[in-house]
């Protein structure tokens, strides 16, 4: 058993993302923190994962490696007291199912990244109180120097090339029509189709994340430097949260633009709530999530909580969503629930395997981390994982300091009732805040979460 981590109160601080530049040169720098008007209760900034703990290769291995390490939990508030923090690529596929042949992503990035952390900051976003947890007390002086000293100067974010769309509007519309034909033929009910953008850039990923958090604040923000690249996520969507024996998933379906005019904004929100198409889309995915969680829940232990559907409003869009809650069966834990849900039904379609096969045929390339998941598995059994939408994936380019390239995807759920041109426009609506981030426009978020 490792020594019990040392916990140092730091008093009240600002959001942890403001401290990211001070840790920019740390190994495995990771941040999970909500942003916007109603962020999550706690945030974490983790650094320098255990060097002797090899990265897991599957969801099941996360638990195996975590148990083998026998980490002692830090005595800090909140659901994460040390453990695994990382990201799963969509291309890992569905665990325990007949495997769908998924192509590799164009950048050939790893499919599971992250590490095991005992050194991290945790902040109570309600009170502003912050604590430092250290598995190795000898590091305290070095970490204090980061916290108390001046932040290092980072190269400023700027464009280094044009924004490139890799699938034309005409081809995306044609894909939608082919999926509608499949649905009419009874092959599946819904499939989520996406397309990809890239842009060459200059600037440290940490500096780009600060811009993303300002332009598109979201409740499940995240940053992860995994060596071969970095993830910068402004996700609004929860794949899984486990606290004790209760698991929660919050699928999103249905999108409407926001506007600065309050009356028009309310009208757009009301129209979304009343949309039969969007409500039907959400109902299909809720049924899929209920079925997924039902595999790890006690009999009769799955329910929809808080009404159906619910409307939530974010920086640039309104969304419909629902809370699906499950009481885990005896012998089942958070990683069992993660394996049952992954990848999330809202970004595959239904039935899941048939829709994933359709996605592979139509998109013809792997998604990488897009529509995968970023989150944590706590040493005590708690967990929280987002869905990696509204997410920028960064990789370095050789030959110049802080030279890199971003990739991001946008998509939407396709049903027989879908209008192909409207679906194309919805993807561009979802892209707006990511494009604004990469354009460097100081766009103000009108409405937080």
C-alpha cells in the first residue's frame, strides 16, 4: 500500500483552468472542470502520473491496473481522490459485443490514453476552496514554486493555415440520403453521421484551451496532454457519472441556435421542445441507454429522472436531453457501467452495432477521440466521463516550437424524417464555436451553460 497522500489546503482560488499555464511543462497534464453559468461542483487539475504504471489498453484493464497499484485515496472533498484519468477513443468500439470492423483514424493516435494520478489540485467550485493532494510529499516545494511563482510565458495562439473541410457539403448530404434509404429498408432506426475539419496552428495547446473555455464554456470541459497530442474539450454531454451504487447518463438529441434577442431565443427554445422529430430522436436514444444500463443494473433499477425531455441552454445552442439513472446490480461497478454504455448511444444511433457499421461505411475513416470519452475512475469506485463532442484534437508538427494541427468533427443523428440539407446546416451550427476559437475571434458567450 502506498503512503497516504498529503493534503494541503490552499484557500479560495479562481477556476483551475487559470492555473494551467503554470503546469504547462508537467507530464500528463490533465484538467476536468465545468464552465459556464452552472459548472460541475468540483474540478481537478492533475499532473505527473505515476511513471511505473503502464497505460491500460482497455476499459477492463483500467480496473485491473488500479487494483494492482493499491492507491491510498487522498482525503479531499469530491468524488475523485486519486486514480485513473484519461480518454477513450471511439474506435475502441463496444466492449463485449461482436466487433464492428472500425477503420483507423487518419492520424493513427492511440485508442486509450491517460495515467494513474496521486498528484492533483481539487477545487470546490461552489465555495472556491482548493486543496493540493500529493502522493509524494517530496514534491511539495516544487509544486509550491509553480503555484506561487510567475506563470511562464506561452506562445500566443494563431492560425498557420486555412480551415480545411474534409467532406464536402454535397457529399455529406448524399451520405444522409443513403442513411435514410437504409433506415427505410429497416436496417437500423438512427445513425449519427459526422465530418471532419483540420487547421494548422501555432501556439501552446494550453493557450488554445484558455481561448476555447472563453468562447465555448460548457459543463464538461477537459484538457489532456497525452504526449503524442492533446485533447481540448468543451463538451456539454455526460456519458456516465457513478456515485456509490447509482449510475447516471445524460444523452443529448435535438439542437437549436441561440440568439442575442431574448424573445427570439425563447421562441427557438420552445420550438425545439415541441419538435416531434427531435423528441422522437431523443426517445430512441433514451431507450438505447436504458437497455445499455439495464445490463449492469438491478432488475427494475433503471428510470428516466427529472422529466422527458429537458431543455438546457449553452453558449451557442439549445439542446434537448434526458437523465437516465440506474441502480447498479450487486457485483457491478463503474467500469462495468462504462463498458456497457461505451460508445455513447447519442453519437452512434440505434441499434448500436448496426449504426456503428453504417457510420464506418459512410465516414470511411476512424473517428479517433471524437465521440469517445474523457474522464476519471476514482480509486474508491466513483467515476465521471463526458462524451468528446465540441472537442479539438491537437498533434504537434515537426520543425518548429509549438507548431501543431487541430482536428475536430461535427455531426448529428439521422432518422428517416431527417431533411438532408437541414442536417448539413446543423453540423455547421455545432461547428461555429470551434471555428470561432480557431479563428481567434474574441467572441463573447451570450449565455454560459
